[in-house]
């Protein structure tokens, strides 16, 4: 799979204010409003919340990867949310989440969806990259980190 | 240096697709060479027998009257009947049609002994003068070798089918020394014009490889000696007229064949091969007066092109050829219709041009004979493209392409318009196999419930993927994903999870609902045909059967195919008894 940058944009990166995980999901999903990624943001947020209710996507190390496949998603993409204070995501290690990577995919983009998730996970597994992203001061910094990530 | 070596090694070991690709080229080359060699052995046997026991040779060198040697086809018939009686199982699968059936029904691998049997039985049939062609047996031998090599390499059934097709086409390429025609024979006849078929690249490579073997053995010698000819494009109306004549002659031949087939069934029911004996006696009588109808017909073609016959004799030879080819073909003797079509076509075309000269129209009979060859080949065998290319490859002269294109396509259209299908499609239809709808027709009468299985595994949509993986490893097929109330949500098979397995962290992140495949299930009232169609659309190998929103059973792709094969075999046994084809 090609670079992660192909699936995101500086517009999809946000420094989050919310402390609650559902509010944070809403806040971050809103970055897709008015873009060609998703035509029904409300349905998308509902799907993300429903999924979150079944099992947390807070996988520890301060990361959460909420994700959903939906008919109204026309283009596979991901958004990045940074929370300096941390969000209670009910993570598996009980620690607050500082980095939220929200993945949106179309109903039939099964392969691409898994490939993207896999690529995101392999980048976030790297402690240095993860910490750099959490410490980033601007969207430009995040883009630069992703550009350099292998 | 080491760096480059490592790079190359890494390239080949990590690129699975590339390895597959290279392997496919390698296997195709080997199968092509094997099919080419098989064809050359077959060709040599026929040629040797033709030379050794040709009535005209004997009469010339041993001073034995030719009418005594007309007994050769009778001896041949006795040998062929004996061989068929000794090996009834192998004898039952004859000709091009049996290759199409093997590919269509995936009745593969073809046992090696069956291939050897057909090589010997066909060489005896054709070597002792039966007026049939070598292409049916060649295709059978090539297909058999392709299938045998695939089974030695322990390839799966899909790949075996691919190489069976490649072997059949390659053998045709070798026997006619015409690689392009071999490729198109594979496409038009064996694959029934399925251009999207994955066998295509293997077929092309195998044909080239087979032709190299054939050229190394035979040299560049063409089967036919074509004298100089002239193509006048202003004669286009006559071209079209001849094309229609070819189509009509092809239809008449088919009609005659049909009547003979019905007659044979009436008198010998399931044992039409036994008719070879009285038929060969009749043929022997005809040979006493017209020795030129002996054998495959290449010598006759060359004599016609060399203008050795008067018009009245040409007409008699044409009628005799048509009658005896149809009579022999319908006994189920080991031989094909390609070479006979060429022979009939040459006679039709030459006669056409010669007869028009009586009305003051001067046409070059050689040009029209060559056109007739293409027109007849296309009309009789439903292979317009192969016919064009074969005539081109046999003549090696591009000027003939335009008239042959017209002759082939118009003749083919005339036959298909009248018959509503190609000869192979119609023959298979008589056996209950509708290739136009492939398997769908037979399976429409089978209810999906009759082959359903109750032993399936379910998993909750909310379950972690890790749990599903453990279940999948134990399950024979995939899993049925259900909601909290047991309602059907979709399926999960190894296909869906393969990508997730690339990263163990992704497995931790996912639940079944994230990757469930939403498949429209089958209902208990659906036919197996509908279920098969749906599985083909989704590219899956099992389908849930639901009542309301609850899954009651599943149906497997392989169970439907095995049911289909069983039904086809039952139809065969019912209609044709022991001698199947």
C-alpha cells in the first residue's frame, strides 16, 4: 500500500477539546463534513458510536482507532485527533487516549479498509513516531511525521 | 554482486504473483512441447501406416490389384472394434466434444492410459484409410497430456483445466503446423468463445511451444501444395455467393449426419462402433472405383489444386466424400471433422468456380477452392476465426485473407442462423448440457434444500475477530455471522480475514461485525442454479440458506458441482449407455 498521506489531509487533523470519547468522536468526525469522503456524517457518527459501545477501540499506549464501514462513505480516509489532556476511552490498558485515528471506509472497500488499518497500526506501533505525533504542535508537524514514517 | 543477487532473490521470493506467473509460463511451455511431441508421434504413426498400407502404393510396388487392397479399411475397422471392445471405458470418451466436456464439467485429470488408447486407436482408424481428420484425436491427446502433466505436478483442478485446454490447442497447432489457428481453436471450440477465461495465456504459450516442436520435426513443409492463384477483389459478389453455398453444404452435411445418427441408433442403439465393419465393406467397394476418397484427404486436396480432375469426377468425389465422412463420423470412429471439412471445401470451391465457367464467368478455381476450404471449415465446425487463420497459415499468403474472411464468416452465420447454435453447442445440448447457460439449465430443477448441510458454525457479530479466527481454523467452510437474536448478518470466511492477518494488532482491534461480508442468502425455495449464480457473483464457496431471518442450513459450491456432474452422468448413461459419446 502506498503512503498513509494519500488517505488523509491537513484538513482532517484536529487538536481535540472533548474529554469524553463519544464527544471526541463527534468532534473528529466533523472534519469530514462538506468533503467528498462522507455524505451522511450523522449516520457515520452513529455507526462509530455503536461500534464503540460493543468493544472499545482504545488499544492502549494512548491510542484509539475508531472505525466504520458505511454505504455513505464514498472515499476511504482517516482523520487524526490529538488530545493533550487525554480522553477516557475505556482503553484496554486503562490509560487516557492522546491520539485518535478515525477511519472511514465504504461498505465494499473491505480489502482497502483492512490494508489501511494494518498500515496505521504498524506506524503507530513505533514508540518514537507515536510520541512525536502526540507532542506535535501543528497539523503541519503531523503531516511531516507521516511523510517520514515508513 | 552479492547485493544484486540478494535483490533478485528477494524479488522472486517475496513476489508470489510473479512466481506464479513464471511457473505458469514454464508449465505452459512444457505442456506445449509435450502436446507437440504427442502430435508428432501421432502424425508419424498415421503417415507410416498410410505409406505402408496405402492401396495405391501396394498396387504400384507389389503388383497387387488396387481392389484387393481396398480391404485395408476393413482390417482397420476390425482392429478399431476390437480395441473398443477391449477398453470400453477409454473408448467411450471420444473426440473434441469429450475434451469440451472434460473442461466444462471439470472431469479432470484425464487418465494417461486413455490418452495412449486414443493415440493408438486413432492412428489405426486414420492410418487404415477412414476419411476423417486427425484434429479430434490430436486435441484429445494434447488435452490428455496437459491433464496428465498437471496431475504429476499436483496442481489443483482449476489449473489442471487451464493446462488441459492449453494441451488441446497446442496439439492442434502442432498437427496443422499452425500456431495461431491452434490458439483460436482453443478459444472457439474448447473454451466456447470465453475470451475472459484464465486459460488463454497458457493456451497461447503452449501453442507456440508445440509449433516449435512441430517445425523442428516437420520443417517448414506445408501440408498442402498451393499453386499460384489470383485474388480479384471485384469478384466480391462471387465470394459472397460461394460463402452462402458453403453454409448450405455444411447444413446439408449436418442434416445428413443427423439422419445417419438416428438410423445408427435405431439399428445398434448403444453400440454404433460395430457399424464400422459393414461400413468399411461399403467403403471398400467405393474405393475399388474411386481410390481418391481413401484417407484423410490431403492427397486429394493437392490433386484438386493441381487441376488433375475433370468437373464430373469432382462432383462424384464431393458426393462420395460427404456421404462417407458422415457415415464414418456418426459411428463414433476415432477422427475429427477439420481435415474432412478442408477437403469438402476445396471440392465445393473448385466446382463452384469451374461450373460458373460454363456460364461464361471466368474465375480462378484455386482461389475459390481455398475460399471454400475456409468457408466449409467455419460452417461445419463453427470456428470462423480459426478457419480464417488456418487457411492463412496453410497458404502463407495474405492475399487470401479477405475472401476467406468473407467465406468463413458468412458460411458460419448461415449455419448458426439456421441452427440457432454452433455444432458443438447443439451436440452437447442433445446430451442435456446447455453450454449457453453453462450449468444453470440442469440445476434449475434441483432444490437447494436437497443438497443443504446442517453442520455450520455461527458467531456473534460482536465477537472479537480473534475468537472468529479460532473457529474458522476448525470450520470446514466459513462462519455465519448473527446478531444477538440469532438473526442473519452475513458471512465470514478466510477470504475476509486474510488481510487482517497481516497485522496482529489489527486482529486485536477488530470485531466480526467490522469485516462481515454482507451476502444475500438463499431461501429454502431457491434452486441450486440460483445459489450457484449468487456464489459466482460474490466469489464465495458457500451460501447460507435462511428461513425468515434465521439460518437453517448452508449449501457448498462443491456440493452443487458434484450434484451437477452426477446428473450429467445419469443423463449420459440413460441416453448413450455404455458408449457414452
